[in-house]
C-alpha cells in the first residue's frame, strides 16, 4: 500500500487506466471473435475499427495491430 501522496495518486490513476484498457481490449476481442466465427466484409470492417482504436489509444502496439489485422484478412479469403 502506498504511503506518500503522489504514490497514492499514481495508484488511483493506474487503476483507472487499467479499467479503461480492459474495456477497450474487450471491445476489440469481441469484434475479432465475431469475425473469426462468421467471416464477412462487415465483420472485418468492425474488427479493423476496433483494432485501430486500441492502437490509437496505445493499448496495442502498432506491430501487434498489424499482425491481428493481417490475421483477420486471411480469414476472409
């Protein structure tokens, strides 16, 4: 448990960011799962948008996003 005030604030911020990141990841994961189960152009677009949002918000690294998008595109072929 943090003792110093700035450490307490950092812990609060860390918890808030972790919760937000979990939410963003969850949206992306569900979009990718939907694409995996039923490949279609609409699902591919939704998965791309979700992956791009995670990258923009720095939840996923851009290389990971590229890898996931490539994987999703292969499913459509």
